[in-house]
C-alpha cells in the first residue's frame, strides 16, 4: 500500500520521539497533514528530518512538544515550503517573536488567534500562483538575457575572426605587392647596370680607335 497522506497520532503521551519523525521523513514523502499533539518528546533534530523528507507537508500540529525550539521552526519554514497550518501551542522554547519571524518568512500565512501558531492567509493559493508565475517569468527573462549575451559574444567572436582573416588576406596581398615592387626594382637595377657596362665598353672601343 502507498504511504498515507494524513497521519494522526495525537495524545499518545510520550510514546513517540525523534526516531518516529525520522521514519516518517524517510517513508512518507507525500505526507500532507500530521497531528502529533501531546504525543512525544520531539527535538529539533526530529523536526528537521521530518521537514526534509516531507516537503509536501501542509498542516502540522506539534502542540506540547516542549523540546522543539526556534531552530526546528526555522527548518520547517525553510524546507516545508507548502506548510500553511502549524500549531506549536505549549512549545515553550518557541517565542512570539520567533513565530512572527516564521510567519513573515513564509509569506502566505497569518498568526493564529485561537492557538499558538499560524494558518493560511485568505487567497493564499492565488497569491502563491501569482508569485510562482512571476518567478517563472523572471527565470524565463533571465534565460533569454543569458542566451542573448551568449549570441552577442559568438557574433563578436565571429566578427573578430572575419577581421583577422581579412587582415591576413590583406597582408598577403600587401606582401605580394611589395615582393613585386622589389622584384621590379632589382630588374631595373640589373638593366641599368647592364646598360652602364655597355656604355663603358663603347667608350673604351671609341677611345681605342681614336
């Protein structure tokens, strides 16, 4: 059989401890409602294990768990993101300020009046959906920005490569032209030297005849 989603163990008067919470955290990952009022001597370690393994938990009653402190409360708020109803009446280690900090950190709950804890705000479902939609839109916008930046970098790299290729081609053309000019200069120098030798030989020939 599949693990239960709703578990009630209220009033067991000390029969349960941290080991029980760890077992629930390991086996009941889809647990949504858990009532442990006046059932045992739990500590922050057990509450942390429960919060870690039961991320879908929506309602939790820990009334009378005198060993649970604000560290355990903090773990619940951080890990059990869907927690909307919490009863910590009689948890003497949890202060009003600690509870109010948890309420503020959750964002979708309000402080209860008939018991020490909190319950969901009116319209909390639509508020959460709106926030999730905003988060998705923000993530999508960030992904688009990242993709655009990557594309710009690739285009810049391609443009730089094209520039280098063009410069390389231009240098080859310039080198070829310079080589041609040098070759022409050498050819003209050889031609001039040849003409000068011919002129010198003619002068010697005329002088010999004279």
